[in-house]
C-alpha cells in the first residue's frame, strides 16, 4: 500500500450529518452508536433478541444463538414466516392496508401500483397456484424476470410456502440459465415473456425454452405476459399463464410455519471471479438481519418513498426491498430498464415524479450520471432526496463529492456501504444521523457484527495498517451453505483462517473507526517483484478530473513478469489524446511509484460490467491476453460493449491500418 493512499485515508475529514436529519433519525449521535455497538458485541444475543421483538413470530423459543462459525443457528426451534412479516401484518393494519407497497414504472412509461392489501391478495392467490402445481416446502423454483410487481408476488409466494427460489438476471444467456436450473434442481421456472432494456425487446421466454432443452427436472413454466403483443409460444402440458393461473385460485392461503434456520432461497454469485456458487440463506436469519440493516442503515420508515435501483437478480434487492423494505412497511419504487434511457435524465425524472427521498444505487450508476454532466441533474427538482446509498464496489472520494454536491444538493447524507452476496447484508455502513460521513470510507461495523483487519496469521493489525478483512462472529443473515456443496462452503470461506470468515477483501481501519475496503486480495499485479494493488492504481487514475472510471489488469511480460494495463472512461466532452495518456501515467508514478507506471492506457466508451454494475476485470484480462472472449459471460450486461472494445483494440494494435 503506497504511503500516498494511507496518508489520504488518515487525513480524510469527518462530515457531520445535517442537523435536520439528526433530529428525526433512529439514532442521533456517534456516542449513542458506540454505546449500542459495544453492548451488541458484549451481548449479541440480547441485541438480536431486541430486534426479534419487532417481528411477528409464530413460535419463539428462548435460545437466540447456538453454535459458532461456521456452524451456527439463530433462534433454533423458533418459527417465523418471512412473507407474513413483509405483507400480512401491514395488510391487517388499518393505517397501512391501503398504503402503496410498490410502485412500478416500465422503460416504456407504463406505471402501476399495488397496496399492501392488494399485495396480500395477489401473493396468497399465487401461493395457492404454486401448491396446485404440486410445489411444496423444500422444492426449488427458478425465477427469470425483471423488476416487476409480479416478480415480487412470485418471490413472496415462495417465501409464504417455504418453496426455495433462485432468481436469475433477466437477460442472462440460455447457457447461464440452464446451468443454474440444473445445479439447483428446479421443479418449475417462473418467467416473463419479455423485457425492455435500452429500447430493445429481450425475449425471455425464448431463452427459457432454449435453456430447458434436455432438462428433465422442470415440470412447469409459469409465464407472465409483460409484453402482450409479443408472440409467445407455449408448450402444452408444461407452460401456464401467470395471471390465468393466479385468478382461478382462492385468496386465502395461511403462511406456512417455517423453522427460523430453514433455507429460504439460494442466489448464485455473479461469477466475476470464476464459476458461480449457489449461496444459501436461511429465512428467519435473513429476515432478522435485513430488517435491522434496513431500519438503521437506511433509517427507513413507512412514510418514505424509497427507490433501490438494483435488479431483482442482485441480492441487494432481496435485502433492502423484498424483505427489508417491505418488512418496515415502506413504499418502494420498482423500475424496469436502464437508468439513462431513453434520455440521460431518466433517473432524475423518476426521482422528481415520485418525490423519492431515499435512493440506493451502485457506484457505476452514480459515475454514469457524472459522465452525463451536472446540467442534466439541474434540469430536475431533486430537493426531496435526503439519503443516497451506494453498494457494490467502493465509491471513490471524487465521485462521492460529486454525488453529494450535484444529486444531494450538499445536504443529503451519503452512505457508502460494504457487503457481499454471502453476508446477506452490509456489515459496514453509516447510520444516518448518528455516524459522521467520510468521503471514500465504507463506514463502521453494524450492531452485533465483529469485523477486524488482520495479518496473514489472523492477528489484528493496528489502525492505519492494511490487512485482510475478516468476520469473527456469526450474524443472522450470513450465508449458511453453498447449495449442494458443504465442502466448498467451508473451503471458500473458513479454511484460510480457521475460526474466521475470510471475506477475500483487503481493508484498513482508520483512527476514527471507519473501515476502508481497498479491493480483492487477489487483485494484485506482480511487476518485477513489486506487488501492486490494482485498486490503488485505479484510485490514482480516478482522482484525475478527466476520468470517470478506471480498471487495471495485469498483462504477461517476458521481462517484468507482469505489467499493468489500464482501461479508462473519460468525462463527457473530454477527448482522448497521447498527452492525456502520458499525464495519467505520470500521475500513477507520482502517487505510487515508477514500478506502477501503466504500460498502456486504453480509452474506452464503456466498461464490460455485470448487471449489478461490477466491472468484469477478468474479461478485460482475457481480451488483452487472447484478443477474444471465450470464458464465462453469464454476468455480462451488454455484449455490444465487448464487441466495441474488441474492435477498438484491434484497430489500435501495432501494424493495424
């Protein structure tokens, strides 16, 4: 880690939350956070028991925590239904039953909404429909849909019955979908017939038909006609219409009694670092954890209008919308499509229309808005925004400052968080109103979460010293298994440092207790014996005023072993040039050292990314080394980005004309 980066972290200033926010938040001071955090670490069972008091239990035992990492349980022998907590208790409440639970806006402008009472009716009918098809507790269904009200109806119905679901990004290839269906042994697939993205029609049902060729476990395909005009072939005896199936069922379906540690769903990791793993989450634990995260980290309340832009294929939607958001009785917005389509101000337009006061998105979305420029934002009234949340990868300080100034009007709280598919939440974040902000940091540990930065032996390192980020105790939402492969679960997360959950990320904790996540441990380039963090180089490049995004990968070199090669997207209106390339190289040398000087910098229009917004560095590495892409592309959002990149690199290759 270069002294320059550590110096920046050490000197980062604390920014207090606005007084207007402090007076109405769940916690109102840093001292209050510290006292509650210390108490939750001293007696985690008491803290989680207190959270459990706010939920609706069918049967609650006295034991809160049993076991330790990696074999643990929360509320063993207790029974709770996630769907009942997210839907029924609000539908029965006189103040909430007719309150909007979900707004929907399609890329084509379609707008709909559903109240908690209407949601209960739809979920109960669909749950009965699943039962009529023979689906029972423990069976698995695969859900291949975009952000639709009907998607949430389907998932909540599964949670009501104890049927495990596996969501797959709408738009994944037939091969990717097939792999997930086969690996989880799905008995049914629930899909939309089509989806809209950047003005294009994605024929989802056709993809399902291709994926199911030769697959014998799937007995039923339930098809929601999102695009009624789209021709949708149906296979007799297998395919059924979503709405027709639901409408013929009664509206009464009691929620199943489910033990708190029973699996609720599985979700495959994005595959940016290899073959995706089917991560298993327990229903009761996931509800308990996500309710607490959403309440305190988002300061979420029933009166809020909240928009989380994540696709339902990304676990963030399950944490902070499907379970966390609905459990708190808030009104949530669902959007289908790209955030800057059909014009760059679409995100702002939607915020203004619904008076969204809490926005949750990914750093790539915020940087995309940066690239579109300040004028686009100024054309819209964004004064309703109080909280802007980020997750997925670190939000660099420059982007942080831009987001707060331009989107947040200098008054919104910016909450840059850290979490993983495996953690089922965000163990690191701010608590708005209580914890001061620091541009670039990932905040502080959540209650009951014991995180540390350690060395190779697992010993904690002093503040200001980088090391490995680990988790020392279980918490309710932490993944319980890898589906069908317990050995992989143990080897992937607990073998490197026995007794500790190894996150695979490097981090540093500063003197104020804020954690800074520096990147994946394996994102290191060895240049002539110098081990260099690619994220450190990326951070240096991003600090230049002309740069929006940067990705650095290693390329084999006969002399040095590896050399760093950078891919950079520029601010709108900035023209790539040899002078700018040399200026950026010089900046890396100044910030890190001459050994880190990029061998080349490629200026690109866009980066290949997953649908969750993560840059596919593995793909960039493959393109550099082979000039083509043959590896796993299941996580790729837009193949055209890769095609443009391949074309541009061939055009710039030595000797090309």
